[in-house]
C-alpha cells in the first residue's frame, strides 16, 4: 500500500466489510478506508476516504496495541493486547457494546471494559469515566 496513512507500513491484519476495510500495522495501530456514512472509519470524521486514514489514536485507543480487527461495513471492532474490545461506527442496535445506541466516530470501550456511568463518548474534551476497574473478558477464537 503506497497511499494514505499506510504508506511505508507493513500490515499484520486486515478485514473488509461491504463498504469499508480496516487494517492493523506492525505497531498495532488501526487504519480504515471506504464509506464513512456511519462513522465506521473511526477517525472522528464523517467523510468517505479512497485512501487509508488512521483511526483516532486518543480516547479508548490511547496507549493501546491492537492485535485483531473486524469490520462489517457499518462498524468496526478491535481487540487489544490487554483483552479489551474497542469499537466505533454505527450503533443502532448496540453493536458497539457500550450500553447505548449512539453511533461513535471515535473508538469506545466495549463490554465489561466500558464504564457503566460514563459521560457520552462524543463529548469534548474527553475525560476519564468513573466506574469499577475493568473485569476479565475472554474472547473465544
């Protein structure tokens, strides 16, 4: 890949959905391209991209190393080395796993890692959310 944010990077994982695709590089960082009508590129924008763009590196992705990623065309989820699931995009049916139905243009923690009483993830500026420490969540492969 010689265009966009992937120029000069080596990919370790790739997933393609109906309208978009995402990949991970050797540093465990996420990059997506394609349709972005439901914020599925995870870069905080809502514009389609014909070249790879880096997923928003702050918030839930700050300091993480991703090991797997999956996209279905409307939202994407990734697994980090600590076992946390991080998702972004469409959330009409709660697909992001953070106890809401609000779409997210930026990655959010899913499942038990998501704080239950957290200020909305789209609020600016981002602040850490109160709540219990994360519990162990095993992902079956």
